[in-house]
């Protein structure tokens, strides 16, 4: 049976993460994780709600050592967590308070590894270590089991092909419970010797302070929505080796703006909950995506599929891809984004891009209120009226696709990943109509 080590660090004095204002050595991390694993109650599953990234990393490692499956909820709402607890009754929950309390009981400050630790930290590649859930924006959340082998290889691919290699210092604005945040930032501390900043900064000044607190080469892992906020803040950043974005398409204009302002490279990751990371591109230079090493794209009965050695089989995708080869493609939008009005086909994603390109528009979302309805739009555009935007839009978009209604709102209630569930958009539209 093939096994893969949970922590690819050989020096106990290697620094793998920050915690508070100090760095944590690999030796201390191993000692703390093993102590937490011993103190965990017996259960098949664990819900890790830690927001501090070092705490989450400790809880993750401890669960793996205890052979408990980590449940990664699609949302942190009370309803989502209650449903998870009902469907997986044999579970316990850990959070920042409980992990912090357990850490305080580890007295050792030794840089040495515990005796015989590598043998205990070898995991079968085919062991299921996590269950991730789709967002549930179009239905009930669907579970997707994740093996240690798939997460190990995906995080290594992301680290070496996107983050820039080993020994990167990583700041992330993405929650660790999300597959992108897990594979592209948190796991690199385990599999690629990255140094992980423990906090999750939000405001531009906090992001700058976080980056200043870590050694070069620095990497910022974030989302298009957060990048737009950072760009508009016009704040100076310390030297950044890479900026990594995912969860939604990143505009070429925004990528160029970030690269110019911060003298860096903006890399974009394409992935999904079912397969994890699949492809990448440098957004300012190419619209084409390139699959990670070993991965290929194909079509079967008109549906795009992704295949990679670390996955059990081909993963069907919900996106419309234009394949240029088995390893290069362009993203045309989600299958669910394709609409047909008056016999003509269009894309909600393309309509959104057209609105965002209008000067003065800060944010926008185009969606279908009902299956047979015309597209509607919610737009953040201080100083502009709906008539102003529609007048400009009609110059670039076929009249049958012009959103009706188009409402002006103060802000779009995006979640922590910058996404807007359909139900949220419907509520926003209903409120604007009253």
C-alpha cells in the first residue's frame, strides 16, 4: 500500500507557520498535533471551525493522525452546520478555543522531533481524510470524498506550478475550509515547506501588514473580489513574488493593474470541489488555461471531463470549455450560465463582464430570476443610474440580452469567497423592487 508523509519537513527547527507574533518550528508543530490527536474524542468525523490558519492546520493534522475524516462545510451558516451535524452524527467539533486550550498543555519548547515520528506521520494515499461539499446554490450540498493522495498531489502541483516552488511565505484571505484555500495555501505548509501566516487579513491595510510580517519570497492567495478592493485602495505593498486568484474569473484589466502597481505576477487557478485544482494561467498574458502536470481535458457526449493520476477517474465539469489540446483550453462559462432568449444563445458571465467594463461600475451580477425569464442584473455604480448603464450596454449587447430589470444597489452581499448564491440575488432583487 502506497503511503505519503503528512509533513514533508526533515529539520525540526524549520519554521512552518506564524502564530501571534512568533514563528512555530516543525518540531513544536509535530508535538502539538500529536498531543491534540491523543486528546480528541472518539468519532468518525470532525468539523474543524478554526479561523486561525495555524489552529486549522493543527486540527487537520491531528484528525489525520487520529484517522478522523474532516468535514468541510459549504458555508458557516447555522443552517448549513446543523444539517452537517444531522447527516454525520458520529462527529465532534473543534475550533480556535478548543485547539488553543489543548496547545497550552504542551509544555515542550524543544526543537527536536518526537521519537519515531515519521512512521506515525505516514498516511495511506487512498485514505479518505476529508469530505468537501459543493456550495448548494442550486440545490442540496453534495459531498465529495477526498483522499490524502489527491490532496497531497494537488497541493504540490499548486505550490510548484503557481506559488513558485518550495519555501514560499503565504498570506491568504481565503478560508481554509474551502478547497481552494485548503489546496493552494494551507496544505503547502505540509507538502512544500511553505511558511504559513496564521491570520486571515481582510482590510487592505491588514493585508499589507500581514505581508510585511513574513519573509520573502511572499505569495498572496486571494479572490478577484478581494483583489478589486485592494486595487481600489491604491495601497503600496511590500515586494510580492506572486499573487494567486481563484473562485471566479479574473479580468485582464484587473490582473494588469495589480501586476503594474505591485510589480508582481498574477496567477489564476481553475478548479472545482469535485477535482480540486485543475489548471492555471497568467491572467494578464493569456486567456488560455494550461492543466497542471499530468492532467488532461477531454469531452464525452458534449461534457468536458478532467482526468489526472491522483483522481479515481474522469471528473465531469459544469463548465463550457473550448479545447485547444488535451492540456490547453479557454473557459467560455458555466453550462448553467448559458441562456437562450428569443432563439439566441448568450452567457450570463459575458453579460456581467460587459457591465463591469462600463466606466463607473464597481461590481455587478447578472442572473435569471426564473428559468423562462429574461436576465436581471444588480449593479454597484455610485453616480450612475440604471438608464445610464442600459444606454451604454445596448451599444455592445444584443437587445434581447439586455437585463430587465437592472437595479442599482449600494453593495453586493458576497460571501467570504466573493460568491453570490442565487437565493441571495433573488432576495436583493425583491428588496430593490419594494
